[in-house]
C-alpha cells in the first residue's frame, strides 16, 4: 500500500509548489517517494529498499513512522531529507522486526526522474548506523 507520510504546501513570489513524501510498503520491500509539484517544475525521486525478510505488520510500521516524521523532517538539512527519511523508515522497520540493518537490507536502488542507480548497501547501512543516535535523541 502507498501512504502519504508528509506534505508541505509552499508559496513564493515566483512559484507555488507542493512537496509530498510517500511510503510504499510491500511484503519484502519499502519505497520512499519524494514528489515536488510546482507550477513550472516537477521532480520525482524514490528510494526502493528490498529486504531479506517479510514485513509482518505494516500498520505498526506506518504508525511509528507517522508519529515522529515531522520532527525528523525539521531536524535535518533540506538537501538530504529524502535520504534521511529513507534511513529513518529503514531504522523503524529494523526496530519493529528486531533484525539488525546489515541482515535486513538486500539491496537499494535510487530513482531520480526515470534514471535508476544501484546504491551501495554497505554505505547506506553505515550511514544509517551513524545517524541512528540522532534519531534516538530526536525521538526521546
């Protein structure tokens, strides 16, 4: 299922736009989607994270993500927000399934306006572990 987890409507003198983040949960993968919809521009980006294990209770994951997504969104710089949200969702899935990240993630792809890139799973996991302490600090 696809869920809207965060939406921002912004107005400037030159443009009006909406930034929306979606979470798509499948049986053994999660996708975090970013959509920028303006009067003069459209941007679409997506992290697709395939897992080694099946997701049991997607509503519990969605509830835990929605509880603190606004705090996470406001705590990090604007250029990295999609990456941070992807790592946060992966962190929440790992906590809910009680499986370490290095065992949980199979592979990761990043799509930016129809260009698909295979990302390093090891680099993604290491950076998630580095910012996990900040997640804990924000959540407490």
